[in-house]
């Protein structure tokens, strides 16, 4: 089968990989010409045990539209423009489907293990992630809920953390360098024979019950099936076809620092009370990631927001002080109003699929998303996932 995949972030790369592995012919279209940096600005954590997204309730919306509140900020303009989206998010929040999403993440972690065992890729990955909490009781409750190992305040102080009452160690979960991982996966796709179209924007049109893809230069792509894996841009890509996946961009921010030859971050860390992720790569680079802001596709962050992020990180990990900034960037996470992914066949189309809505779990859920898409194309039920919950038809 000839398949066109629109979107070259980590989800699109995994969709292409699974389809190629299954014997399909794949054309991958990515608008960015200078490498596939779409997924470079995220934490790179594969963490099904931790909260998938901040719950967006009415009280939280009210407290954030008039000013930033920690890592979360929602602009009043976005609420006005997308009132229905926020009304549904306020009703359900993340907890309505937390169990299903966590189970999906656990299946994806298993697929990652199988992937690394099969593919001889060399991107950095670290095993073991620690989630830190100011209150000991919060850490103990999560450790009991998910079976992680509790770590006390004394041991955290010895590790270099300050101001935490306890932590949970998820010893089997993984951190990767997302930029190097995507580069390695792209190189693997090339060796598998992917038809890569960098610097091309794909547009969709409808012919009867089928979708057709055309490149920005006018070339029509022959395809038996099309997969829209365009992340936060999926809403715009699908708009000409009359389908809305109810995805809005929630932006995050990443800063990379030169570690100066020192061990700064003891291990991949989630500062759970602040929504901050910290990791130090094998190269020595320190990655600081945070924010869940709903402000459209605005890329610039205010200086006071960046100052809050850096000050919070340095307060709880003093070794961060004085590091030299080497790079920063904004990433847009595709979040649905019910906080669940949108994976499967688009209603009223015979050949159109969508794979988006993974929100803050984009890296975590990429392989299981691709697995569901390939299974559907092959006409078999995906094993081990409640895939019907993520059916695009719920937004038809």
C-alpha cells in the first residue's frame, strides 16, 4: 500500500517506521527544510506513570487568564476564540480518562523496549526517572498508586536537590535526547526506503469519499492512504476536508545549557509541583523544559516567565547556577478538549487517518500511536490498547 504521512515530528516518524516495517511504501512530508526539529523542544521523557497533563478546570482557567500561574497560562483571547473547547476541558479535565491514557503509555513503553532491542540506533537514552514533590505525602501516594520506589528527603538532599519532602523513582522509565533520537530515526527511515519530502507543505482536498494530497509545488502524491500526523497543526491541515480533531496548541519552552564538564542533574528529573523537567545528556548539555501555555502559535515568552523558570530550577537544584545558555526554543503540543489522543480513520473518508492529540505525552505515546494506525490499515484490531476510546468519530 502507498501511504503519505503528513508531519515529521516524532509521531510522524514512528508512523512511517511502522508502516515501512509492515511492507508499505511511505512518502513522508515535512514542511521544515532544515532537519526535522518539530519534536526537538520537549523534555524527551517516556513516562507513563506521571500525570499526562494539567487538569484544566474552571477555577484554573479563571486564575490563569488574568496572569500566569506557575507553569500554566491560558490567554483570555484563546478562551474567547475556543469557548466550546474550554467548556469541555473544564467539565472533564485530565482525570476523566487518566487510567486509559496511562495504560496507553505503558503499552507504548513496552513498544519502545522492543524497538530499542531490534534497532541498533545510538541516540542517548537514560533509564530511570525521578518525580520530586514538595510534600512527602504526595510522593508516597503516587509511589503507592503506581508502584514506584519512594525516596525520602534526606536522600534527595544528598543527591543535590533542595526543598523537596519526597520523590518517586520510576526505575523502568526512560529519558531520551529528542533531537538526536529523531535524527537517528530519520536516518533509519532513509535506509528503509522512505520517500522524504523536506521543505514541502502538504495540502488536502476531497474527491468523493477519498482524500488527496498535493505538495506546495503542485505535485499530486499518489496514495492509497493518507495519515495526518501534523501535531498541533493537524487542525489546520484537516480543515479543508471539514473535519476538526479539536486540537489546540499548548506551548512549552526548552532551554539548553553547557554543563561545563560537571554533573549538574543527578538523574532525569520531574519537578512535579512546578511542571518542570530537567535532564543532563551524555554530551553534558543540561535540558530545562516547562510551561503549558495556551496562547495560540505565539513563540516568544516574556522575560518574567523565563526568569520564573530559571529561578525555580536553581532554587531546587543549586548546581544549575551560572550555567551558560547555548540554545532555546518553543514547542507546540497538540491537546484535545477531552485530553485524549485522536487516532484512527477520519469519519466519511475511506483512506484518511489522523494521529495527533498526544499533548504532553508526545514522545511517550509515539510508537503506540503508530502501532494503532498500522493495525487499522492492515485491517486488524490493535492488541493491548483501548483504541476505540481514541476514535476520531467522537469529534465528527
